[in-house]
């Protein structure tokens, strides 16, 4: 008997008896969740708001109480930006695991 003929070709399929077939892989999820996308948009909006308020504070001569409003908007937009970044990072970490 020829040794080449006794070997299996790559096209031949071998089925082991007594072994369960492999289970189906879970379906892949979307790359980004809605929470992650929303957090990115919120981060961008707060970044633009903080840059605009900083430029407005520097370029315009604000008087009295209006100066305080511009500073308050700038500080709140920085806090919102940091919150958006934190949500973005944690939702990206959550999206690395597959969901069933």
C-alpha cells in the first residue's frame, strides 16, 4: 500500500465519534454602544463651549456681573467635559466585552 494514498487530503473531513460538535460563536456586537457615542458627542460639545467661553472672556471687556456668568459657564463646561470624558472611557471599556 502506498503511503501517499493512506494519508488524508486537506479536502477530506474527519468526524470524531463520541465528541459533541463545536458550539456556535456568539454574534459580534456593534463596535460602539449608544452610550459611548452619546458621551463622545457630549464631550465635543462641552469642549467647544469651554473654548468659546474662554475666547469670549479674553477678547470681550465684560463688566460687573456678566463677567461672573462667563466664568461660571467656562467652569461648568470644563466640569461637563471631564464628566463626558469619564463616561466615554468607561463605556469604551464596557464595550470591549461581548454581550449575549
